[in-house]
C-alpha cells in the first residue's frame, strides 16, 4: 500500500508542477517581448504539449495582449518550473 501511495504522489508531483508557475512570470515575459495590456485568460497544467508547448514545459497560459501595431493578439505562453524559462507563441 505504501508503494502505491508513493507512486501516486510521484505522478502527481511530476504532472502538476505547473501549479507552481506564477502568472507574474508570464506577464513580465510577454511585456519584455514588446506587448502591452497583457491579460492572462487561463492556465493549463495538464497536457500542455497538446496546447503547443514542449514536453519540458509545466504550464501553458492563454494570454491576450496588444502588439506594437495596436492589434489584440492571442498568445500561448509556455513556462517551466523551477528552472526553465518562458516561451511566447502566437496562435
């Protein structure tokens, strides 16, 4: 029984590390790319590679921002925890 609990705990920790990624990390990265009016719409921590992120990412964020031309754009922002940086992708 202890082994089963340990396996379940390890699987949870390996798949749910995205809940530790903070939104302000994402917002700062998008602003550094030149976007303004950054709004984080949603956060996904499961199956992030199905949302356009790599296997090394822990969280995917749906973001709405304004680009340099003044247009609203939808972005997917991929982030890792604790050491991976942030990747900004356009939809």
